[in-house]
C-alpha cells in the first residue's frame, strides 16, 4: 500500500511540474495521472478492505499536494495580512475543496468499475471530473484556477483549437491520453488483455499527434485582419496594502495620467488603467461621479486625444431608496451597494459602468449567504466587505464614441472562458483585463494569471489588453502570444497598436459543449449504478 501512496505523490509531482508558469512543460500533463491510475487499479485488484476509501484517499493525496504546490501563493497572500493560523484555515478552501471533489470523481469511478467494463467506467470518470470542474466555476466557492485545460496556458502553440472547444477540450484531451497510456502500460506489465496492443498504441499516437499538428498548422497560418486601434496600458505600481492610506487618491490619479501621457500618441483611442485605479475615500457615488474632481481631471486629460477613452477600474457605490439586493446595506435612511467596478470615460458627459460579477469568495462575497456568517471578521481583514460587493448578472460591453466595443474584464473574471466569451458575443472587439495581482507579491500567482489570459485570446481570437496595478501588464495577440509585457514591481506604461476583430470563433458561438456532453455522461453513469447489470471485465 505504501507503494501506492508513492505513486499518488509521483502523479502530484508530475502535475505540478507541468503547471504554469514552468515553461514548455505542459506535455507532462499527458502522463500526470498515469501513476495514480496504476495505484487505483492495484487497489481494485487487491484483497484489501474498504477499497473505496483507499481510492478516495489516494486521489485526495494527489489533488491536495498538486494544488498546494501550484497555488501556494493563496496562503502567501493571506499570511501577509492575517495571522498564520487564520491564514491556514482560510487557505484550506482552495487547497482542499478541489481535491475533495477530485477524489469524489475517483470514488464514483470505483463504483462504476464494480459493475461495468473498464471502458464505460473511464467514460464515467472523465465525465465526473469535468462535472467537478464545472461545479467549481459555478457555485459560491468557485475557484476554477486549476481547471486541467488551463495547464496549456504556457504552451499555447499546441492548443490553438481551443477556439473550437475552449479549455474543457483540453481537460478531455489530457484525460484521454492519460487513459490510453495507462492501458498500454497495464496490458504490457500485467499481461492482461483489454484491447489489441497495436490498436492502443496507434490510438495513443494519434491522440497526441493529430491535435498538436492541427494546432501548429493553425498557429503558423493564422493571420489577423488588419483593423488597428491605438491602445495604452498603465501599471502604476501602487502597493495594494497601502493603496487606501499611504498615497492620496489624487496622487494616484496624477501618476496614472503622467504614465499614460509618456507613451501616448495623438491618435490613441484607449487608455486602460488597472482595478480600482480611480478611487476616493469611502468610494465614488456613480450618480454623482461627474461632480468629482477626479472625473474633471480625466476629461481634461482626454482633451489632448481626439478619440481618447479611459477604461479603468473604479471603487464605486450606488444609493437606493429601498433594499434591492442582498448585499445592499442600510445607510442614513437609504441603502448602499458597493462595487468593484469598471468605467469608460470619454470626452462627452456619457459614462458607462460595469460591476464585477465573478466575485472572489470570502474577499468580495460571502459564500452561501449567511451560512458562513461567523467568518465575516476574517474576510473583512483581508480587504473584503462583510456584506459583500454588489454585482452585475451578466457582462457589459463598453462602446467608444467611434463604435469600438471593449470587454471590461475585472481581475478574477478572466479565469472564466465561458463568461469572457459572452462579452465577445455582445460585440467586444478586444478584451481589456483590469486587475491587481499585487496581493500575491512576487509569486507564481501573477504569472499564472497572465498566462491564463492567453487562452481567452485564443478562444475568442481577440487581443487581450492587460493593465495590472502591481502585477504584470501587457498585450496578447489573437494567437495567444505575449507581444509586450512589463516587469514585476516597476511603474510602467506600454503602447501598442492592436487589431480589432469582429468575427466569432466556433467556441464563441457555441460555448462549453464539452461540459454539456460530460454532464450528460455523468448523469448516465450515475443512473447506471442502479441498473441490475454486472461488468464483463
């Protein structure tokens, strides 16, 4: 049994090596689960008791070690602001919750294997896994950072076909190759017969070579339609832990405008500023924003650019005569909803606001309403609000006076492929990610977040314009190449002429079909557990 735990740890080690930001190691994802599958198969064929629990334990061990090694920066960010014990307790959510769901998928796989042949059981395992990933991007504790398909973000040249399937196509691909390699190994070493060895070998080679070849052909042959727009991104490099104290909002705004002007051209159309770049003590009332000195300063700044627009993060709020949402709080006879928002400002008096929808559990929203009420003080200390931020229910596209549509994607939202594609469906011609990755300091979290944005570019064939407060800012073209980027902890501004795109990819049109098929497969697999049929092999 000890050897099985070593195999589970080997899988965790391989998966960690394969994960961004380690460059060009993503191909290891093709073999990452093979040691774990071998360990699970050994348990199934052994005479030990409580096989289901042991399989659950092996899968959980792989998941928790792999996740913790890959997203250790979650604890690092919390530990910088909270006591160690408190940080560990909160960090258990991303470190342990996903591994629990992973292990549940393997436990259900074991139940299938007791009744059905290995082929149907593996179909169930893959379906359960994709269902877990979908759940982990849909519920109140959503954290889809470790979705398997994200693992190719640092080797994007071989997944250009994400423009058809999205990242869940990558998850399916990874599992398919792992299963084929496991079957090859198991038949060869255990002298058991499942499928003809030659057929398995051909299928394995084809499963690797065909998608990679198709992708490389797409990558080398893809040409952007020339439709230029002049864009500036700014990285002001303001310490997030002192943003609302040590540096006055007026000084922050002045820094943003000076950096913007340092690289701008007369024909610059968009200045993209980071998350909460525009702020005031107590927040900014959206209805009265035009009366704030910061608004007038920005309008005066844009007077130098005929077609100029500022697309920026903003910390805002709105007042209502009665409570309209669960997050609204009573204040001076009215109700107030606070927002982590984005705003588009142009030379006219028109303002466009978007309120971040995909909120960070704990920091920006209270998961499951009042169930975790007791944790409010902890979340408040980590820069969140005890009542949670208000949100929009769907994406909004910002339109410049020239008609250009921009997707205002705020920080964490850039991890949701399906959500970002909705911006593009609504007319976004490029994607503007406004973020603040400085909470994590100089860890791999900021690099992973940048790399994941490449996948959004590929899925929708849109340029990604990324402005980070203290993270990494840059430009990503429609193939997912990082064309320009800043360094960590350096105030900077970058200028780039990007190509706007109005065409919709297959993925943009149809969305996560792979998920829907997996959900059907998962439901059928669960239903089959109650059918009075025994496995043949």
